[in-house]
C-alpha cells in the first residue's frame, strides 16, 4: 500500500533515483554538445568574417581576423559585378519548380503504392527507392548525352528534370510512411459520396499530409539551392546560370577578389541556413510523424 500511495503521489522511487544521471554526467554531456555546436557554427562565423575583409588581409597565421572596418564594398561588388540578383532569381525559379513538382508527384506515387493494389507494386516501389543509393553526379554523362539529343542543354529543364528524379525516392519514402497512418475510413466515406481518385488525393490526402510535404519541400530546397556540378555541366550561357556561378565572376588566372567571393558564398548560404533554423522543428515532426502507426 505504501508503494502504491507513493506512486500515486508522484514520489520518485528508489529505482528512478538510481536510473537518473549524475550531475557530473550531465555537465559532461552538455559540454560535449556545446563543443559540437560550436564546431558546427564556426564555419559560418568564419565565412561571414572573411566576407568583410579586404583582399590584402586574407593571408596570415590567424584563422579569424576581425576587420577594423567592415568592407561593405565586397557585397556591393557581389550584387553589381557578380550578377547576384539575376542568378538568385534563376536559382529560385529552378528550385521552386523542382520542389513543387516533386511534392505533387511524391503524394500521387505514395497514394498509388500505399492505397492501391496492382501487379508489380512492390517491385516498382523498390526500384524507385533504389534511386536513393545512386549518386546524382554519377548520371552526368548519360544525362548530358540524352539532353544534347533532346536539345535541352543550356535549358532550365536540364536541371529541373534530374533534380525532380532524385528528389522522388526520399520524398516518396517520407510521405508514404506518413500516409500509412491515415485511417482508410476517411477515404471510404469520400468514395461513398462520389469522390474520384484525384479528388481523394487533392481534397483529402494532400491537406492531411501537409507536415510530411513541408518536410520534403524543405529538404529538397536545402539539397538543390546551391548545387553547382550539374549546373556547371548543363548551363553555358549567362541567361540561365544559377547563384553559385557568381563566385566565378571574381576568379582570375593570376589574382582573385576573395572578399567578393566570400560575400557571394555568404549570400548563397544564408537562405538555406535561415530555412533550416525556421523549419527544423517542422522537419523533425514530419519525419517522425509516420514512424508509428496510429
């Protein structure tokens, strides 16, 4: 009776006291976590710091050199000579089209694999998920030959199509896991009311899976915003070049404007950093929401 009463009153038992971590362990754990956090933040601090230095202040022994006067000219040069606004608009267009189309296709594919029964369903899903282990840059040569044949070189589609294709496997995996937790009775009621398949997807499934869709969109944005190797391979003219090409504007054979290069790299990194900081909790919820069936 004493044990039951103490449990009802919320008093900690001896077993709970023994399982609780010691204060020394807590301090050690927090110290390690803060150390890891500082190591992760340091490259960003270093990048911003160097973006305010003059070109002659980069060479020395110290890693961080706090400037006596902030060199805002680096950012002015980045916007004027680096074509940052134009290239940023191109990056925004390509990235937004990619994440929107990938999100819609992922929802439709997830519904087909989770809710519908058809031949080779599991084999097709496994084939699509197999794309997660294929590096995107391993497809440079085949894609270049294919796009050259289709006359898509130096066209935004030469980036949008591969980006969508490599976004689908992980996006479909996350959304399908979330979709499995949705009760089938909701869709059965919609069918009885005369709703079509596309009506179920866009009127019922799409609003319910918003957390997973938001997670997928954020992940794809971070992945494709500053991608450079494929963009450098498929884009040749100034018309469609993306934001990372601004760095090359300040690279010369014998000398480079390092201050402007670091300013451009800071501008490239800021959207992804801000997006991650604003939506990191949303990403965690979306990924873990479909982990347990309810």
